[in-house]
C-alpha cells in the first residue's frame, strides 16, 4: 500500500503552493505487456509547477508508466488525465492539441539522425505550425541558448557528446513552450558533472518557464536534487508518494533497499520464471 | 513431429499477421494523402521530392548500366537462337517485347529493392531502435504520414519512370549491337521496334513496375518497423527486406504474366 494516499494530501513542494487542478491524474491504472502485468492499480496526481520524480529499480514499471503518460501505450484499465482530459478518449485533433502542450526528452535523445541539431529542434514547428522560416530560426536559437548549445545548431546529432545530445533533446522538447515536460532517465550514461548540469537545467526550466516536470530515473542523487515529490515504484505498484525528505527518512524496508542500492533476497521459483518468459514471448 | 508442426503453425500465423499489418500500413499511407490536410498533417511535397531524388535520380547511373547490359545480352542471345533457324532479322521482335514486358520492370524492381528497399528498412529499424519513431509520435507527427507515405509515393513515381528509362536504354543498346552484327542501320532497327511495340506492351511493363514499387516500399517499412534486438536486428531487418522484396517481385511477376498474357 502507498504510504501516502495522494488525493488527500495537499501539494506544497513547488513554489506555487496554491491548490490547483492537477496537471496529471492517474486513477486505478493497470498495464500489461502480453499476458504479463506491469502496473497494478496505480493512482497518482501531479500538480502544476512541481517536479515529480518517479523512481524505482529495473523492471519496476517506471518506463511503462512514462510511455502510458505520453500516449505511446494504452492502459489495460484505469484512467490517465492530462490537463483534465482523458488521453485515451481523445480524437486525433484533440490529441494533437494536447501534444502541443507536452514535451518529452528521451533517454538517448532520439534526435533524427538525418537532420542537423537545429533542424531537429525546428521539426515540431515545421510540421505542426505555419510559422515562417525566420521565426522558426529565432525560436530554435533561443532554445539552443536556454540549453547552452548556442553555436551547435549546424552539427549533426552524431557529432554531439552524450550530454549535448540530451540537452538538444530538451531544446526540441521545449520548442513549443509546453507546460508539461517528461524526462526519461536524464542522467543515464552521463558522468556526474554533466548529469548535475542537466539537473540544474531541469530546475531552471521549472523556475523560468513554470513547467510541470515528470522525471523517470533510477539515479537517486539526481532524484533528491531536483524532486519536489518522489513516487517510488516497486514491481508495478506504488510504494510511496511523498516529499524527497520524507522518502529519505522512510522506514519502509524496500525504499531503504532502493536508496542504499541493496539487493533484495528473492526466492525465484524456476517454474514461475519460465512461465513469465513464455508469457513474454 | 508435433514440434515441427508447431513451428510451421507459428510461422504461418506470424506471416499472416505481417501481411495484415502490411495491408493496413498501405491503406493508412494512401489515406494520409487524402486526410492529411484535415488532420493538420499534410503530406509534404518536399519530402516526396527528396525520396524521388534518392530512389530515382541517384539510381540512374546503375540503372543505365544494368539496362544497357541486359539489352546487349538479349541481343546476343536473340541473334544466336534465331540464327539457328536463319531468322536473325526478326531479333528485334524478341528484344522489343522482352525488354518492355519483362526485363526492364524486373531488373529495375530488383535494383530498387536492393538499393532503396534495404535503405528504407535500415533507416526505419534504426529509427525504431533509437526511439526516433516514439519521438515523432509524442511530438504529434504521425510516422506513417511523415516517413512511409513520402517513400511510397517516391517509389510509385520513380520505379515506373526508371522502367521507361530502362526500356529506352535496353532497346538502344540492343539496337547498337544488332545494327553492328546484322549490318542494318540503327535507325532501321528503331523503326522496326516502334512498329512492333504496342501501347499494351509498355503498359504491361509499367503495370508491373507499379506493383513492384508498392511491394518494395511496404516490405521495407514492415521489416523496418518490426525490428527487435539492437544493431544486429537492423542487419537482420535489412537482409530480410531485400530477400522478401526480391522474392515477392519474382512471384508477382509470374502471377501477373500468367493472368495478363495468357
């Protein structure tokens, strides 16, 4: 059971503490891959202006949760509302309008390798708006500046370092000035200094652009640095949703194991393991 | 025995599944041409032109070389086989009909399958693995409209164009050889070819090329989008795409000839 049942708890972590309608509402969410259940009755709310970090070990379901939130997968049960709209009941044009209000920065950047960095950043503008080339250039230059990539617009993605790739992906994610931004493992594959700089960028985006930010990560240090609140996922279930401090001081053994990177003793039933693999296939 | 049957059954189901997926993909690609504007996602003409350049214009040198080689080869074989009956002077009939009805569409189909179909599969599988397709979807760009429809349209325009070019080059190169071997003028050879060819013969070849273009594009996209397993998967998808495309082209060619020629 979650330590904190979220709907009854007022959010006070971010700078805007006034009660507002949640940006994200998740209710009784289940997800399956084939016959295998990944998420079990997930309930969560994310409030305007907050940075919510979703944390968990490998196979905890955090990436699946992110894919459901951005509409890349459909849940097997439950409701996901973004800005009050059930994303699985929207028509194509309504979904397109909604997508303009969200940005996603993928783990590996996911920039189109055939386009330059600047062309990648301008892609949403070019495909979804009728802005002229000059305006698009100005907007792309601004976002490159925000992400400390001025002067790198003409390079191809293959010419960028890991940290630069991720910042370029952020620049593309914020080009439409979204009010909700998702990050998938922002610090994965980066050295601590570059990872910390990316954390600073996330904080700056929240403060300067008043974005609501959801970060999926297994990097504990990064999570505590940026999070207003942390959701801990374990084996597809929410263990806790609380402030970073409360999570750090949690008495829950599983949370402490995760925070201190302690492997849990787990009796694996070979028959059950084989059945799970067969289910995957 | 039971295990073998199970494997055959699984593969058959997977094959049917892929055919269904390919059919849906083809329908969706064509639908985007009609509904794109209404959905605020028109198919960009510039993307189609980029594909046309890659598929057609950049393939011109190799298409010319292969077509010329086929033309000369047909001329040599035609003169030899008809020479057995003392009928070398009728070689132009066999050359004109076999180039336009069979060899041009077939050789261009196989060339484009190996060149552009494999490139399409490799590009899409790499994009799938690098989450670029996911990125397009979350931005709000439909990947079928953005990637598949331009490639399909590019193929549908350029494969018949290359086939027509191949007809010209094949017949011209055969004409050069025949006119030298039989000591007739090149102009006389061309006049004989024009005399024997009907519009139906050209349409037969072009009809095939349209079918081949559709098969190459859809097989490339299906293999590219169903990739699994990282860099190794990209290689597998590319190889699979070429093998499937060429097999589909040869079988379709036979079925088309059977249905239309008899």
